[in-house]
């Protein structure tokens, strides 16, 4: 990654939560307190670290992030919350940060007591390893069923100053807006006000993590955090305008890249699916229809089998609650039109349609013929691999 | 089936829609016009026969039902509607019934032109085979991916008269309220007014077909029809009271049995799951929470693997939109309490919990600790079999 983001150090260690011995604790540190913006799961069951981090990020400033994988510290009661606090204390003991400026995350199995002694020892070890080149390593330490590291970067210039954005994410199952089962940490040296950072994060979440689904389940631990430490030295971004727009564009590219990586790594996925609904009267309609297609198990299994079963796509739109006129619908697999006027195109070639679906990256496009708005969402196919991974996750 | 239902005849034939040569056309005839009540799919894409049958059942009277399997006649445009009309005409040509009193159903692949010549020939052949003992055979003719025939019966006495109810249904994929991908025909010789039959059907649909889910998809063809021809000679049921209640109870037993059979035959299912949410402030809340659990792919795969991952159950409730206090939640697998106060019960035995989930019939119970209302829904586990069936359905 050629992107440089000033003032951040990171590391990961194996502290013994994962039986496999793989890295399971990551630490990120900003040399100066960073402006912080975060969005959290909308699941009403929120993990202990989510509750603590919601509280700690309220003042708008975070200096360190500690995240463990292999244990979600969710549904663990009061003791779980105390364990999240102990984790934060361990960080404050090792690094020159205020206790209230520590952001704590956990991801993994729900309902198992956090082995907090291991975590405290891990924090000590990680603090000693902290270094600017440690960001990739930190991305590895938050993985659970992920099969590859998810990072993305973008550079931008603000008033002549070179700035950078680096993002890391984890997640491959229990993925659905809002937010998707995931942790996402975005680090930037841009100087920006809390208000504008909040606005940018919210705008980008909508078109990235809230535009993906793997299995329709939203986890108890979902968190996306953006830290801006201002060390690029640009004139602070305090209002909308060209500087804000440049930041927004760069942030969006990082977050959309991470969101797509999560879907590509969807549990058991063999294919990446891009669903676009266009010709809608408004964007909300387009999004609802696209998400209904993306969520349909029948569409996802048809994509897996390369079966050009457009009827399932049409039926999913019919189930979306979206109003439309069937006789105006067009459906495309890749570039191939298969439905026009709500029914199979004359000369429909099953073979060609099958080939369009046989690709590793499949585009399904539905034109509602009712307007000019559109929306894109991303998902993956549903295969035996998903069943295998999730039928025996804990054992 | 020892249940006798006077005045109905039925038959099925193989008319050549299914390549396998299995029965694919069923005909049901009532010797006298029957009071008819029907509910239809809420998918906004409605198959041609659904549109025709909605129209024909409006007058409250049906004399014959014709249903083909192997082709849904959905998303087939104007020609599809004409083909449904031609099917009805074929029935009216063979039997002493009014054209407007024919109920037409189709089930199978969406978007393929109905081979109407085959259907017309099939109607002729089926009309010749009509007989009182043909009801089971008619149940076979509507099967698609079903692996067994689904029928249920109940007897009751009204004012000293012996009455019967016979029901048949098909469905195993694309199953979700409202209604479930299914066809269901219920035949009774009870004499009952249209108004009371409507009330009874609606009440029973809620606790039967709208309480099941297999894969969260609602088809374009779902239909449940109840025909009451009055040939039992009972004093007509025209208002609520003991006669209506006896009918309601018998109808409910038939419809719940059929609904459970559909779930038991869920595509790829290896287990039957009963999800009960109790301790809710109201029934709507209980139902929403139960359905959220039943729909969760993570719960369904955990059930398949016999993995007592109660965190997924709790997380699903958290995603249901239902308000509850986490610290009051109790969760049971079978009779075994695994969660109390929102967290794992002290002395939780992974082995015992695994055994509770290793059964073919699994009960998952959640007590919200917030009231006295409850709801039960039924579903099945999610296995590789579902993927296999649906990845290659058409090929």
C-alpha cells in the first residue's frame, strides 16, 4: 500500500482467544487525539464493547482502538461490560491516552465470556509492537471467518497538502445492512471538523456497507469508525465545498472497496453479484427492489448454478413492496437482455443467458421503466459452502 | 383417509408438461356449485391463473378446480391470461359447470409459455377419470419439488349431521407468508354462508400458512381455496356460535396439518423446527420475533449442524424490530433452558444442548419476559440439499 497516513501506528498479536493460534488482537494508536465519527449496529442486542464505544466516541475524540477477534463479548451481561472497560483500561495503562478516548471492539462468537486476562496481556504485547507499518497486520488481527485481509487506501490533496486515507474491514457472514457484520476502521491524517466527518461517514456508509448483503442477518457488534488526526496539516475542512467533496470522494472509494471485498469474501461465495435497479421513480424504490433481489435465496442459488431463471428475479421485485407495472419491466443478465415488457424476450437464448451467469462477476439489471433513478447493491451467491461454514461454526 | 366429503370428485393425469411423465394436471369437481372462499399471493407479480381465479371467485361460487404443475403461467403476458381462460373453457366444455365458476391454478417454473394444447387434452382425460376416490390422486398431480403428497382430513358433526373436510396442498420451496408458495384446496360438504366461510378461512390462514417459512420468498402463484358444497345437509352455518366454532376448529386442524407438512417437506430440509416466542406484550410482537428467528439463515444452519449457538437466536430477536429487555430473555432448546437473564445459564452443558438440537423435531422457545402473549411458527433447517435443488431447478 503506497498510501501514507501520518501519525498512526498499529500492531496485532495472538493473545490466545483463537484456538488456531492466529492473530486475534489488534491495536491502533494515533499520536495525537483524532476527531472520531462512528456508526454502530442497529441490532437491539448490542455487544458490551459497542455500548462502551458508543459512550466513548460521544465526545468526538479517540486516541486508540483495541479490537479482538474470536469472541464477540455480546450477551455477556454486566460482566461483559466490565470486561470491555478492563480492556480499555489496559490500553490506557500502556499508551499516553485518556481512558475515555479508547475505542473497544470485539468480533466472534456471541455469548461466551471474554478471556480478559489474555486480552490484557495481549494489549501489553501489542503496545510494544506498534509501528506505522503495522496497519496491514492490524487488519489481519480482526479476521474471523474471513479468508483474506481487507484493506483499501486513497490519497488526496487538500490545499497543496498530501493526505491519505487507509481503511481496514472484516466480515463475511451475518452480513446485512445496517451495517453488515463487520468491523471497519478508517484512518486519515486529514484535518476535518467533527461535524463534517460525521456527514461524510454517514453519506459513505449508505452507498457502501448499507448496500451489501450476504445472508440478511445483522450482527450485534457491527461498527464502522473513522479517525481523522489532522496530521496532514491541511487547512481544516469545516464546511461543504471543494475540500469536503474531495475528501468525500476519497472516503467513498475506500469504503465501497471494503464493502465489495466483504461481499467477495461472503461465506461460501463462488460469485460476486452486482444488482442494479434503474428506471425507478425514486432512489428509495430502486434500492428496495435491488435489495429484495440481492436477499432472495432463490436468486442467489440460481446465480450459483448459472441458471438464467429470470422469473425468480421478477418474483423478488414483486415481493419488495415496490409498486411497478409488470408490462414495463426489462431484465438483463450481464449485457444480455432476457426480459422485455415483463415477459421473456423473443429469441431468448438459454445458452447465452447461462453463459452470462457463468462468470465469476455477474451483473443483474432490472429496468422498472418508471423513472430515472437507480441504485446498486452487491451480494454473493449462496452455495453449499455457506451451509458448511455455518452449520458447525462453534464446534 | 376415512374422512368422507360428499359430492366431490377428482382425478389427475399426466398431460405432458413434466418431462418426467409424472402427473401434472388435476381436476376437482363439485356436483353442486360450492360456496367458495379464497386467499391469494401478496406478491405484486401475480400469475395469469391467479388473476383469472381472483375474478371468478368474486361471485362466491365455484364448481370446478383445474390445476397444472410444472409451469406457473406467470410473467407470460396477455397470452398467458388467454391460456388460463382457454383452460377454464376446456373444463366448462367437459363438465356441467358455468365458465365463470371454474377456478384455475398453475404451479411450476415462472416465465415459460403454458403448453395449452396439452392442458386441454389433459382436462378431457381427467374429466373421464373423475371419481370420489380421486382426491389423493389429485393431490399428487399438483406436486412440483414436493417429495410427498400432502393431505389432511377432519370430521365433525353439525346438528347431528356427519360432515367432512378434506384438504390437499403442495409446496416446499419459495415458501413464506403471505402465503407460502403453495396451492391448497380444501373441500367440505358443510353448509355455510360465504361470509362465515371467508371469516373461517382468513382466521385459519393466519395460524397455518402464514405461520410458516422455508426460504423467505413468496411466489407469484400462491392460492388457498376452500369450497363448501353444503351436501352434508346440516342447518347452514350463518353466524358465529357453536356450529361455526366446531367448523373453525376442524378447518384449523386440517390447515395447520397441511402447513406443517409443507415445512417438513421444505427443500433440502433435514429437520422440522417449531419456534415459539412467549412472554410478549402482544401477539404481533411475539409473531414478529418468532418469524425473525425462523427466517435467520444462521439459526437454520446452526439447527442443521445441531450447534447450540443460542447467540444467533438472540441476535435474530434483536433484528426483528421488536422492543425487549435483553436482561429478561430466556431461551430454551427443547425442554432445556440455555439462557436466563439474557446470558448463558450457569452450568450450561454444550453436550446436552447439542443433544436437544440433534432431534429430527426441534423446539426453540424464547421467553421475552414482558407479558403473557405468545406465537408459534414453523420452519425447517437449511442444508446443502436446498442449494442443490435450487441451483439447478430448470436444467
